[in-house]
């Protein structure tokens, strides 16, 4: 059984390669005229020989007509048995490839967005430590991916990066809607709020700190970061902090905690999170 890679991008590339090979194999299958010629030539030769050896019992015209008829019959039978629904299968493969390419483009855009946010976070003051692409779990929680975790004087900030091309409308209930311009019209699409994801991350971090640092008060903050510079945000989520990437560092530096975490505590927390990281690559 073929095993797909764990990495999502490698997984999609493997599927694309597989479907592309299947499509190329279908395209290489011979067309009706070629198959008919391959069948007709030897069949006609056999019927002509039969006409000759029959000593006049089989007329040449009848022999050639019979040869052409049986050639057509054999060709159709071959196509039905060995190349059924060829055009339909090609259409299905092409549609599947189209879906996979869209998923790949979306995933690659997300990865680029995460890299851009990681670069921006790298310009925070030295007392901040940034961890990127961290996988953490808790006793009661399954493993979750954290795009970025920043440990600094205000506490621990966990960030979820979103790469969305279009405008995001957020109402006062925290419902998200995406507007995208396609072919001279605006498409309105619903979108899941990142709130459950942020809450899962928050629960894992709180559980982890309670176990590892029971005597230390560690404030946590969740931020949703829009990595696409063209994204337009209209409205404010009542439950979430949503920022564009260019506003991120200033916001983090503006956070205040009394008393702030010491540099020793910041390093200890960062090392502990790294040790707890589960490499799923």
C-alpha cells in the first residue's frame, strides 16, 4: 500500500504526481483508428488466405467485408473491456488535479505567511524569544500546532497566522465573512472563526504551565495575525485580538504585566517549551 508523507505539502505533491501519472497513462492509450488498423490488417490477411484456400467457396468481396466487420467488432470489444469510460476518467483526474493545485497554492501561501511573520517577530527586542512551528499537547488534549510562540516580559503570546486574499468582515457576535473579487463580481463566503483554535492553544499552554511552573504566574495572550498585506479587516472580534502583520511587534511591545517576567524565567519557559515540542515531521 502506498504511504503518503506526513508533511502536508509533500502529501499534496505526492497526490499530484500520482494523479498526473494516471492522467499521462490514459493519454498514452491508443486511439480507435490506431487500434482498428492494428486489428484490421492481420484479420484481413487471414480472411484473404481463407478466400484463396477455399477454392472459390468464399468470395474476395465477402472476405474483405467480413474482415472489416470482425475487425470493428474486436476493436470495440477491446475498447469496452480495457479502456472503459476513458474520457470520463480523464475528466475526473483533471478535476482532482485542479482541486489539489488549489490546495497546494493555499498551503504554500500559508507557509509563506508564516515565514513572513517569523521574520517580523525576529525584530522584537532581545528580551523576547520566538519559537516557530511548535507542536504541543497536554494530558487531556491532542497535539496542536502553534505557528508562533513569543516569550517575553509581558508573558507568553501565541499567534495563529492566517493568509487570506480578500476582505474579512467581523460582526459584533464574532462571526467571520470573507469577500473575494473574482471575474468582476464579489463572492461572499462564510469562514470559521479562529476562536476555537486559539482556545485550544490557550488550554494546552495553561495546562502545561500549571504542571511545569505551578508557583509562577505566567500571563498568556492569543493573537490572530493576517499575513497577507492585501487583506482588509472590517469590524472587531469581541473575543479575539486580530492584527495585520505590520502592527504586530508594536502591539506585543505594548503589552504590560506587573511584575514582568524576568529574563531567567523567559529563558526557562522557552527551553521547557522546546523540550516539550513534539517533532511530527
